[in-house]
C-alpha cells in the first residue's frame, strides 16, 4: 500500500514537472515573439493572446496609462474568438487598483461573488498584473474567467508576472521606436523644406533617403 502511494506521488510530481516545463517553454517562445515586435498595434494584441493562452482563461485585456487616463489598448471578450486592438478610455477598477498599488490582484470565485452581487456582469475570477519599467507602472495586463468558476492558481500568477515583465519592456521599446521614427520624419521634412529651393526634388529625395547619389545626377 505504501509503495502504491509512493508511486502515485511520483507520477503526480512528474506530471506537475512536465506541466511546468511546458509552461516555461511556452513563456520563452512568447517572450521571444513579443520582444521582436516594434509596432504597438501588432504587439499589444499579441500580448493579450499570450496571457490568455498561458493561463487558459476566457478573456483578457491590456491597459496603458496615457497621460492621466487609463486606456484599454487590446481586448479579448469571453464570447469572442478574436483578440482586437482598442483605444478606449476605461475605468476598470481592478486595473486601476493594480496600477495604484504596483502589485498583482488575484480574485477567486468566492472573492468575486461579493463584487458580482452589485454587478452581475463581472467575471467569476480575475488576475491582473502590473506592467512596470523599474519603479514606473505604465499599465496593467489582465485575464478573467466569465462563465467558468475556475480560479487562477499561484503558477498562473507567476507566469503572468513573467509575461508582464517581457511585455513592459517590449511596449517601452516599441514606444521609443515610434517616437524616434516620428522625430526622424520631422527632421527629414524640415530639411526638405529648407533645401527644396536649391536642389532638384528627385535628387533631394535620394539624399534624404540615404541612397547613393550619382555625380552625373548632381552635375545635371
């Protein structure tokens, strides 16, 4: 009997280990995928997709602070299969709480029951993690279960925290990339305006694009 219990525990431990390995492999792939993207419109839905997949949740959303406002930038509803970009102001209380505290919020079905008494449209379980760069919180990433009373486990929280770290860095990089592109475009347009009276338009475009300029073209 003791041998049978030991065997069962070993089988269970091995199954848990294999599950953790699969989760870590998934997270590694997600991290590489997310950090390789530079466009926010493509990046933000990909982050939500990853969050929903690694937690096996029904819904997900990503919020960013834009000035003093909280804006939902990507969302997957529980009754929709597609994750879509968004740009809508939000007053989501869980996301606001996470951003204010800088700490994750995890609410199981028992904890959510109190909230659902005043608002039955709320999900049955919620997990929200901050998107942080150092000590600066730039937003929140959340997942939820709307129709199934499945709580989020500690491992779900650990995976979401790790994903949020990847995501925050990727969002910061994409934001900086977009700002550099904007500044470059501004400078190019400024130079074009100042030189267009002295250099032929086709030659000016070549010079500003970084393309090699043939001397014959300059002489003409």
